C-alpha cells in the first residue's frame, strides 16, 4: 500500500468516526431533551409530491466523496477533510441550537424512509448532504473543464435530491451550500498553515503536492 493510499484510508476512517459521533450525538441529544422545533418550509413545499427515484442520487454521495478524496493530492486531501469536518461540527452545533422539523405530507417509499432514518431527528438545517456535495464540486475546481462540469452537475443533482425525496426543505439545502462555500473560502486563505497531524502521517513534507 502506498503512503498516499494509507493516508487516504486514515482520513476516510477518521471522518466516518467523527460523523457517527457528532451527527448521531446531536440527534440523540435532541431526542433525549425535546424542545420546541421549527420548520423552515415555504408555504408551497408541504404540498410537493415526493420523487422516490432521486433517492439513489442521495445515497450515492458517500461513494462520490471517497472517489474525490482518492483523486486529490496530499494537501488537497487534508484540506478536503478539514472543510468537511468544519461543516460537520458547525452543522451539528446548529442542529442543537435550532432543532428543526419537516413539514411534508406525501407518503414515502421504503427506500426514502431509510434515507429519512439515516437523517435522524432534527438534523435538517443546514443540510450536510448538500454541504458535502457542494464541497465535492469545489474540490474539483482545478481539474479539466469537463470534470468540473460533471462535478457541478452531480452536486446540483444531490442538492435537488434532498428536496425531491423530502429529506430536507429548500432552506435546508440552500443553507448547506452556503455553509460549504464559507468553509471552503476560509480554509483556502489559510491553506499552507494547516499542518497535518503526525498521527496521520510522519513522512509528508509540508509543501503542496502536485502529484495526483
């Protein structure tokens, strides 16, 4: 196994652990300590039909994220990881401070119900699904224009899927995209100052890698 592959696997496993703890933890806290919830739904949204076929686009995001991080260079991998973690931590904090609820009336299919279960309780605004998809597209911005175009088409498809399967309201999806954009811009300014912890790698020279 190459050093790059080992580093990538460590990042994937670490993020999976952090996501499980933070995302699941915020949902558990909101369940154990119920409070007044809010709905960011626009008036017309509660009458929208559900489009279950979009659930497969929704479910494809974890695979797409892994493909993206494998494609990136050393420091691009690390920045991608840090941005996703920033979105995760800030998103979960918002979930705790402002617990939300869904306001849809359409009946869900079995596959869509699974997506809703994965979404857990009150973890709606901002949509981390939309945030992660938006970050994915931003991570491909230095590739060829065809790859950039495909990345943005895919990101938009994921964002649309969150509303199409009624896992999120429009406000959730929009706020998720904005969250991703903010974190990407902030981290881009301090790109060279974000050191990779030694427990993840001990052999990376702290300069931007141009290898792919």
